[in-house]
C-alpha cells in the first residue's frame, strides 16, 4: 500500500481543530525553506536518467507512493498536500482531490458499481446526486433504490443480493437530517455492503464519519473547506483499498484540480476551525430567532430541540453548522419579498463561505423539477435556505428581523 504522508502532527484528536487544520500534511511538500506549500506550476516532470524512469515505473506498478511525479494528470505536489491535510482531518488513510463535489460523487459511484449491481440512496439529498443516481446510472445497468432518510428498517428491506453500497448525506441538503451512524454501519456490515457519506455540510471539524465506521466520506471542497467562494473542487477520503482504484481512475478520466486551486484550498483550510466555530454559533442563534418569529412557519436546524434528529446530532456533531432552512409563513410572493428585503446575504446557490448566502430553493436548485416532484421532496415555494458566513451574529439577526417586518 502507498506510504503517503497524511499528517505532521502527532497525537491526533478525535475531533481535529486548528492545529491539525494549520499544520497537517504540509511539511513533506514544502521546498526552499518556504513556510507555505508552493504552487508547483507544471504539467510535465522530467527524469535525469532512464534508470530514474525505470525505478519510478516499477514503483507505480506496485502502486507505492512515488517520491516524485511524472505528469500533471497523475499528480502534483500542491494537490498532494491538500490530500494529505484532508486525510489527516478525517482520520483517513488517504484522500483524493477532484475537480468538484459532484465529481467526487460521480467518480465514487462509477468506481464502486458495475452493471447489474444495485445501491441504496437516502432521500432528502442533493438533487444532482439524486438525478445522477436515478437517471444517468440507468444507462449503465446500475439500479438505485431511494428510501426515506432515517428509516433504517426501509434501508435494510431495500438490500438485495446485488446491493453494493448505501449512499447518504449527514447533515442533508436542505433539511439538515442527521444519520444515526451506529445503526447505519451495523446493518451495512451485517449485509456486507459499503457505506458512503457526503459530509459537506458537517465539515471534518463537526463530524468525522470514518471514525464512526463509514467506509468513504465525500466533501465538496468548494464549500466550507476552501471557505471563500472562489474555487471549485471535491474530495473522497477513506481506506487505501478503496481510494487506490479511485486514484487510478482519476488518472484515466482526468477530473483533476489545478495547483492554484489546491493552493487556495490549503489556505482556506487553515482557518476552517475558526470559521466553523463562528458559523456553528451564528447558525444556532439564527435558528432560535427564526423559530420564535410569528412570520416563520417552520425551521430545520439540528441544534434545535424541534429537529427530528436533534438527539442524534447532539451525540455525533460538534456543532450544527451554518445552514438554516425555514419556511416563511405565507405564499411564494411573500417569501420572495422577504429575500429581496435582506441587506447582508447575497442570493446565490452555494454555502460554507465567509459571506452569507440565501436561496429560494424552489427556483434555485429545483427550478427544473416538476412542482409535484418538488413537493414530494418537501421543497415548498416558501422554503428558504440561509447559508451563514462569518458576519457578526447580531447583524445577521437584525437584518432578518427588518426583512421579516416588511412582509
């Protein structure tokens, strides 16, 4: 197996914080006595002698970690540093960085599944994941069963002899549902199927699914880990036996990231703990404010006692994160007037950055979905997703209050 360095920090805690985020995984990839990992801007790496080339080729045949690179599609030192840092944060043997969060989802499913096989997807998930799973994969003879989130009996009943894996999110998009990992992992292991969890909304600061028995964890690095709404990338972390085929497939498919992107992700991760601590605190305060407001019908936030998975969240999450979904009391026009009256958030489709974003989900993310299908997924016209940044909590609450006053 590869001897890839995952961390330079000893005695890693179960819930890594700023020390790990700042220091893990970087030292082997620094050069020229630089404090930061450099941007290695090259597509091609040269060899001094044919003997060096032969040695490198033999190492790759046995998939041992090369001390150098050959070609930009197969590796880059700046990218390797990001991978090592993410592996350390997740407590993983290995991590692979790809071109987007959806690339992480699609590559994982394509790698783990073959024609004639079947997998289970929990509902209340990212809609692009749902479309890929139930639509695109059909053309390759891969079947998908959609089961209600949190119904572990339904998950077990959906398992067939050809079932290969269970794919879920925690917390979910957009209703922040949280997995009972003990139940999920127990039934998966009993039936000898893999578990894959998209943990983008949690970040490794709030949750490490691998430590709870999950086989692979996925992140959209575009969101909290990079944290500044300026890059796009994804990651898959887990055991070598699962990530090595992914790395080999990446070299073939070419879903790589540029070294400049990797550098910005490294810089963003250094402040991950600080940012998520603020977003956790603001998220809970905003959720409590909204839940107590007469013009808000319902709020979904795992830190609230009213959330269906509050007990599970309390047991597994360090904090509830920065996403608060809620329904404005009234119709779609009232919800849109509320959004337009906000002064701090920008209207946009992403989350996890330093700026607060707001999304009317029925027309942002689900606009192409038929109204009856949207309703079946719980996406009502009045549903608003607020993705909190690092602004002052009091300022955000005051802005929400004045906008609600105008409807």
